[in-house]
């Protein structure tokens, strides 16, 4: 949908992994499972094509909490923008034909085995997961909040996260 459209929001569910591996949560949109390996990470915290869904992956070269703080600040900024404009849904949409690469550039076996189950990253902002706090802070705090983002007005989507068995 285009910015300002009034279509019905999507339903998003997220189920956490059942072990402590590097497996992502299972995400569905309108009942259809999202193949994380077919998506791109937006600003390293949102997922292309998945409305109103954020995640956090910490830095590999700095404190986890630095990245978690940036994600929380960005999501708060995004929600304030949505509230100010009457939007209920925000969905990142990548440009067509942008080259991609793995989300994490690490050689650890558990990371390598999980790459196909994680979102990828693009080659230019806002589709790059940097491992640089200062550059990320500038981008998350001052970057164009609407760049490559599709907004929808209306009632917020029903979001549920089933409990672990």
C-alpha cells in the first residue's frame, strides 16, 4: 500500500526459537510464514515486508546494550512519527535489485549455519547493519525516517507472540 492508504493492516505473529541457537523467531504475516532468509534488515532492526516488527542484534565489537539502546531510540522515533501523521502501520520496502550480503560477517560455525535463516543486508543505507556505533547513532537519530518505508493509516495490526511450549 502507498503512504496514507487505508487498507486493513496485516496480522503479524512471532514465535521465539525453542533452543538457544542462532535461530530466528518464526514470523507470519496474515497467516503466511515469512522466510527470514528472503528478507532484508532495515537499519539493522526492522524486516522488509513485515509490518510493525522490530528486532535487535547486538554489536560484535562493542557492548550489546549500545545497539539495544539505539534500536529502542529509533523505534520510539518511528512510533512518534507514525503518531504525528496518523499512521498505524510501518513496513520497510527495499529498492528493487539492490545487491545483498549476509547479515553478519562472522566465521563462527553457529553463525554460518544460521545465515540462510536470518535476514540479509543490503549494500547501502538504510539497509546495512554496520558494526559502528557512531555511524549508527547518527543514522538512527537523524536519518530520514520515511526513506524506503511504506506507511498505512488506520487501526493498528493485531500482533501476537505465542508462548513457548
